[in-house]
């Protein structure tokens, strides 16, 4: 009801029938705390590790500068000795960051340090880079851009933010949810008829309650938003991978302050 009352105040570009953001808010209220994004544990683990490895990336960039593509025989096996040396420095740096106790145990023993660097390369760094590539494989820059565009609605009203977010992330399911939880649009009361609007939103709340006819649709809409909210995280990680030469690809959109490159 509060969301509907707030929406009724807006005119012009913000003008929506109060039932629209009201129904969006009902879905959010019903699902918040019950549904969670599936991607956050993986993202947290990858970003934590990236925070450690990032310190060593300048050494990886030095390795790339020494690399000649025609020297490449198979992944990270180079005839170019300078490139091999720089890559070894990178892996040893990663060993310091990821396995400090083992580095300390090796002391100044060069063969042990070299063996540890190789172990870290095959067991930690390269699998980590592949995990990062796999995580960002489903990145959608257009969806990322749409999500960033919806954030301006937070400054206007939370319910309007949810409405526009659901339109961006789950348009079909969101339409189906509204059809199942609200009467046909031609039967909606006037925008300023708050008692009638509150009564219909009460019916919407009943429809999304446990066992209600619109419950599953509300959960589908909200879960779609939660999954889509991975795009900014995937976009940032993907950009870092490409910028550092770990992944081949094109960065079209870099975030809220960026515009897609043609």
C-alpha cells in the first residue's frame, strides 16, 4: 500500500498505475530472505583469490611483453627464455601470496622454490584462471547495461526500482506474475482511488502467500533478478581477465560510467 501511494504521486515520465510498482513490491516482500542468488559463493571465493593474485599481475604483464606468439608450442611452454623467466617470477609471486608457509619453509633453496612455483602454477593459478573464465562465460553486457540503468529508480522509489528491474531481467515471467496476481488492466481503478488499489494489492499479497496461485511466478521473477544481478560482478572480472591478457575477448561495456563501444 505504501508503494502504491508513493507511485500515485508521480506524473510524466514516472507515471505508472500504482498497482504496477505495488505488485512488484509485494513479490519482493514475499521472497526477500527466502531466495538467494546461486552465484554468490563462487563469486566471493574467486574475488578473494583474485585479491591475492592481483598483486602479482604486473609480473604477468612483463611475461606477456616477452612473449612472441610464434614461440608458443603449447600453453606456457616457450622457447623464449626471457618469457619463461618472467612467467616463473609470476608463479613464485603467486606462491608467496597463496602459500606463504610453504615459501617460508623452502627458504633460500632455489630448487625447492622453483618446484613450488611449478606446483602453484598447475594446482592453483591455472585452475583459478580457468574457474574465472568459466564463471564469466555467461556474461551478457546488454543485461548488465539494463541493470545499471535501473539503479536511477532507487533515487525515486524502491517499488519503481523493482518494477523496472523485473522488466529488465524477467519480462515474460513478470507479465505472467502480474496477470496471475492482479485483475485485467481494463478493470483497474483510477490512479487516485487508494482504497480500491489497497484492496487489490491485498488480493495480490494473498496470491503470493505460501500456497497462493501466484507464488511460484513471484519466486521465478525474483530469482531471475537475483541471478541477473551477477552481471556487474561478472563484467568486472571479465574485464580484468581481458585487460591482463588472461582471457581473449572484447570489452564492450565497462559499467555504469561507460557507454557501449560500437
